C-alpha cells in the first residue's frame, strides 16, 4: 500500500486566514511550508493560539502500514529557530530518539538548523533516518551515505551504542545529583545516603536531592561539602542495586514490583552504613524518625550511551514515600522515578583545562565584598582545590546591588555564607571561611578559636596565592609584608571612586618585583612611569545607617575589575606569573567621566629606590616584618 498516494490532499491555503505570529510576518514562507506538506501528500491541520502555531501532521509509517500523528510546534521566531516535533502517543514506536515524558523526537541538533530549509523537507529527511536508526525499517541507502551528512553525525554509531538521554519515565519531576564514579563490577548493591533541602515531597513536588554516600562491601564513595550539608540538611538512608533488566519506558510500579524482592532489608542496609570507618553520617542532619516512611533507592542500570560510541552504566532513582490523602486522611505509599544528574569533577577539567593544575593549588582571599565575592566565585568555579575566605563583616541586604547578600542571610557572617554557597555549587572545591578581620588573626587566641587562627595565619603565609580585595591600604601593606617575607606571590585589587577605573598588582619576590610600599612610592613619585586609573571626584557617598562612606558604581563595572583580577590570579597559579605585567590599570571612563570600552594599561613594578625593601637591614623593615609575623 502506498500511503503517500492514498493520503487525502490538503486544500490550498490561498483563501485561508493566516494564523497570528510568524505566518503573518512571513506569509510567503507560510505558503511555501503548506505547499511542501501538500506536495508530500501528508494530511495536516493548523492550530493558532497566542502566537504559538502548531501543525498536526499525519506522517506515513511504512513499517506499520499506518500513520503517526505528529505535533509540530513552531516557535514565534520561526524560521530563525527550528520547529519541534512531538510523537505524543509514541505511534512511531521510537525509544532511543523519543523523550519518554514529553514525546519530543530528536531529529537533529539545533546547530544543524538552516533557516532557508522548509520544515517538510527536514521532516522527510530526518524521519526516514530516525526510523532506520530505531531499527523500525531497513534502508541500506540511508545507512551508506550517513557519514557524508553532518546532520546524521548526531545519530552515528548506533550499531555499537545507542544515543543516550536522561533515563527515567512517567512522572519525571525531580532530579538526584550523584557522583559520576565507577562502581566496582563485583558489587550488586548496598546502601546510600541522600540529602534533601526539605522532605522528599513538599507541596506535591519532589525535591532535588544529592547522594552524598554510596556504600558496598569494602567500597565507599563520598560527595559532600559544608555547602551540601547546609543546603541539603534532611537525610534519607536508602539502598541501591544493579538492575540490568531496567528498560526505558517502565513506570515506577513496574520497577518496584521487579526490584523489591532483590533489595536487601532496609535495616541491614542502614546498619551497613554505621560500621564504615571514617564515613559516619552527619550527626546534625535531620532524619525522619520513621525510616520506612520515605526512601531513595538507586538503580544502576545499563545506559544507552555514556560517551560517543561508548556504553556504560547510569543511575535511575526510585522514590518511595508515604503521603496522607486529603480526602480520607488515610496514608498511602506513592512511588516516583527520577533522573540522575551525574556530577563529574573531571568535567571541570574538560571545560576549563587550567583546572587540572588548579586542583593542587590553595588560594586565600581577604575581603568578600563587591570585588572579592566575584573573585571567590571565579576561583571556585575554575577549579582551585582549596579556597580560604577571610572577612569580618556581616551581610547587609542594602549591599545586594554589588555583593552576595541574600535577604535570608541578613546579619549572618559574610565569609561563611559565601563559603556555604560556593561549596554547595562547587563541591570539588574545599571552601573555608574565617569570619574575622585579618589583623585580629595576629592577636592572642585560645581554644578552638586559637587553633583556627593559627591555621589561618599559616595559610596566609604558605598559600600558593593570597589575594587582597579589601581596598584597605593598611591590610594591603600588612599582607604584602607577610607574603614578601615568605617569598611568595601576592595579588591586590581595588576599584577607584565611582568605579571609573581600577588596578591589579601581582607582586612576587621570586620575580624581583617591588613590594606594596614600592607601589605607594611609585604612585607619589612624579617621575614614575606607572599609569594612574581615572577616579570620580564625587564618587563617594555616605549612606543612611552607615558610618563609613562607600564608592558609587554599578555591579557591571565592579565585575569588570574583579574578573580581570581573577584571570591574573588563575594565570599566576597555573604558570607562576601574571600575564601582561606586574601592575595593570583599567579605565572604564574617560578623564571627564564618559563611559568607554574598558582599556588596560600594563607595566612592570620594579623596586622603588626610596623603599625600605631595598635595604633588608633597616630597623624599620625588620620591625615591620616582626609586627606582621607576631604569634
């Protein structure tokens, strides 16, 4: 039977009222699209609702002798962006290239979209390939020329490995984050710990969770940080098993019926987590007193594709929880399947090659305000191994225009809140906080406070890089003296009044640069060649309820200086020196205050002839270092 010949023809569109949106903006294109569908012999209907044009196309399926009703959604900016094709009822029988929840068919990658190509032509070409790839029809001619087609490359290699997508099924409303680590092949199951920001279910929706521990015989995997423990305080202890029989499309009830007899008793799994040396669960975590009431179960299942032409395993999670029916008040157990978001720290290295070197580096950042919090974020995301934040201020929500100042954290310690936030989103980075002014660290402390102060002083002296973002000349001089005495690099950054400009200095005794005091001498020396950043003469304001003036300027201006300092810091950590020069000055505005594209002037910073660092035996210099290194 020739379905194309037998299909009823769509009447001409010449007398139709054009739908709103792109068909009225591009009537010739709309007519061409309809004519192409007519020429293909496909029955279709056009729906128009609030600028969202949808075609329902009856697509012939030669392998079934029937038709598939495909819903084609055209975006409002069509043809600049591709249409999306949905097989709502899975009439095609596709598995690998159909989202099991929405029915979206994966026909081509967005980057392969060509605005000049009619949708009917795309559908004819790509649907025939999809049916072949899904092993629904055989077409050797398509298989033979696929290597020459750039669009086909998206679907290549399906004889060896099928195309992967998020595993899971019917009520896919939540995600569980899990470390992307290889589970030993000899293990068939064990226990796990999952954490949630609140209960598993809240207001009828599943919460995003994080699997912080996976246990097996002589095996333990941990994904945890201060930020994760703070942001995800609710603990659920569950079980995991290998499930080679899992298939995409199964619902939660089918999965539960199959795996329940295979699971170890919950009490046994929980007991197995307690004897693991050094892996005790967080004692401060909130646990449901009735551990049977809710559980997260991990299924290690065959993945369709973990990398190009590489098969592997992936996680699917089954949630079980007891809810109370509002109509009868009776408890009922409900189950959901959730996809896994695999957190792979190596992925940071692929996206940011410098991260491989940064993974062994320690940086100390003093000052977590407008500039400092952005540098901290940059370093944590780029992959520095350890980041110590020092700031004695508390969060003021009035500073949110330029700082990390969430309303819920008003009055909390600035450094601690920032460290918690960065740890939650960058668990591979060990972010720590010391919520005190740096000068107090060199006072006498006892007990735990003294231990932390001692460790922080050591970090300031020995870290691979110390960054000063306080814009406080006294702190800058103090830290610079410590780092110079230790022979280690030091970076200072600040903006000028009104954020008309800014400067970054990267000083390193190993490269015989000048010191912080040299910089002060150079700035006051008319004969010095150092560039001077522009500043707004009226760029300081006194705010209500604040005893100290603050500078004016937008977050975008501050970020420009901060991100440049981050680039220099990363280069120093990776390559042992800054790029461009020791001292760099930015001009965001002209001398008369007109905005302009940022320009950077760079120069070396040699020792100044009047600075005491040229004479290591002067009493003043010795006294300065003794003051810096007291205690």
